[in-house]
C-alpha cells in the first residue's frame, strides 16, 4: 500500500541517493562517479537544511521503501514587484521511480509540498521543469518565465 510522509533527518541517506539518480536522469548522464559525487554533495545539503528547516520533502513509500520524493527549499530574496515579501519556495525535484510512474504519485507529492509552502506563508513557488514534468506544473498554473539567465563563476 502506498503511503505518504514527511521526510526526517533519518532519511538523509536515501534523499541524497535518490536526488543523485534524479539528477543523472534529468541531465541524461550515465556516470557512476558523477552520481556518487552528487550523492555526497546532496547528503551534506540535506543534513543541514532539514535541521534548519530551510528544506522540506514529502516521500511516497510502498511497504516502507521510498518510491517517490519531492523537495522544497525556502529562501529570502530582496523584495520585488512580483514578490513583495521576498520569500521564495523552490521545488528542487519531484521524482518517482519508473515502476511507479503514471499512478498520480507526482501529483500528490506536488500537492503536499505546495500546501507546505502555503502553510508557511510563501506565495511564490519556482522550479526548473523537465520536459516530462512541465505538463504537470502547467496544470497547476505554473507559467514559463522567459528571460532568466545563468552565469557560472569559475
């Protein structure tokens, strides 16, 4: 039976492992060394962020095994016209293992993290959508914002 629960610090190892799998799938990378590097980096992030409450995750489980995850990080930016309080929630990922896709788990995980943002008073939620995830987010009213750019400091 599929159940949903909020992640705890006890889930850090699995959150890091599953996020590394998600990242490899999202970027179409098949490199175990890179996956392990991402797992280690995410482990450090989750360990800190779950404790300081700047991150929340909801999990889907089947017989106690995690089969889907979501992740929402919270930040404060300078206020602007579209976000007067500067509080932004960012969906880091919603991921379901292939055998469980198409059963509405991503929809339920999204609903739970969106409710979490709302209960904390966040009015702006952002994300980077994969092509597979984009239709789900558009159903909930997300819009594509053209013009975001990125610069990586070397």
